[in-house]
């Protein structure tokens, strides 16, 4: 495990276009897919019905890729993301992330995986309303045992990079949607996770802010080598990803 206290942080402002010759942050280099799923299937059962939300999906995602998973509402995008992130259990199939079988992990191992290796971004931001922007961003570092002063400093540094330096002490309710989503991206990346899982991150934003969020996600994957998995029904913006995976009725098409 990398010592996150010594983890390198980007030295470029994140809102700028990444330079192609910018040195990549050195992370474990997986020639194998970073994320591999085979025959991934999810059936939701209720008392009367049985709904196959995901049907025998195979996926390979490599380190540093910015991948968009695109499909209409109800096609199974959130289900797929939840399974890959270890938030839900598959009904069948296997998921191997960085050599580890996610489908076979105990709850405790899954919690640890999500804490250390994953960052999450949601359509509705999911920030703590009672915490300030800075406290929200610093929050994931608490579980990682980083001391308060360093947590707050690193949160401030990231927020400043996201042009939110004047909003450190504002609570989510005092920020615009675009600002809140930048706070939640800062929170997702502060622990230097290997993978960012983003579910409709632009779904609640106007076009200008949506474009900015896509630029930031792209920059995170290119400058940090972080793998970014974004679910969206926005076909237009998905074209800014490295690769598009289309999903229809629980199948990749
Ligand atoms: N917890 C659940 N229980 C029962 N059915 C569900 C559950 N979650 C999702 N579904 C169903 O699975 C299908 C895929 O849902 P979802 O993955 O949320 O699609 P998307 O994110 O593409 O809109 C839908 O038909 C949805 O109603
Ligand atoms: Mg969804």
C-alpha cells in the first residue's frame, strides 16, 4: 500500500488543459486490466417479480482510462457501477480489480477497498450539509488516520486548485451546483484513489458547469493516472471520454 501521506499531488492547476509531456504520477503499473469483469449478472428479486438488471456483462478497463458508460434510464448503468465499486453483490460472475476478487470479498474487505482504492461522485453531490466545503473534502482522510491539521491543509490546497479558495468555509447549501460538484470531486480524489466512480456527475448541472466537470475528470485521469469510470445518459459529453461503453437492457452493445 502506498503511504498516502507521501502521495504525490499534482503540481499543475487542475483547471488548465493538461500538457501532454507532463510527467505522469507513478502508480502501480498494471498491464492487466485494472478492472476486469466476466459474466457479470445482477437479478433484483422482489416478492412477485424478478428483474435482470445486468446480463452476463464482460468488461476490461485499464489504468488511467477515462471511460464513459452510456445508456438510457433503466438500462443498468448504476447497477453496473455499484457492482464494480463493491456497493452491491453480483448474482453471478466475477470482478477482479487490481488482482483482487471483489465478488469474493467480505463486507469488511469491501469497506476497506472502497476507503483506500475508490472515490465516489454522485449526481446529487451527497455532501454533508452541516460541514463546510473544507471539512467535507478533508473527511475521507480522517478514516485514513491523517491528522486534522494536515487534513485541512490538503483540503484547502485541493479546493484552491478547483477555484474554490474563497468558499472553504461555506456549507453546501451556500454553493451553486457546479461548486458543490467540484467540492465532491475534491473529496473523491483527496485520498489518491486508484479509481473514481462517477454516477451521472453532470446530471444536475447546467451546460457550462457540466463541461467543466468533464474537463476536470478527464484531467484527473490524464495527469494522475487515475482510472475514471463515469456513468451518463449524456451521449454528447461522453465523447470526451477515452472510450464509450454502451449499455442497453443490461447488456453491453
Ligand atoms: N434495488 C433495486 N430493486 C429492484 N429493481 C432495481 C433496483 N435497482 C435498480 N433496479 C432496476 O434495474 C434496472 C436498471 O436500473 P439502474 O441500474 O438504476 O439503471 P440506470 O442507472 O441505467 O438508470 C431498472 O429496471 C431498475 O428499475
Ligand atoms: Mg442510474
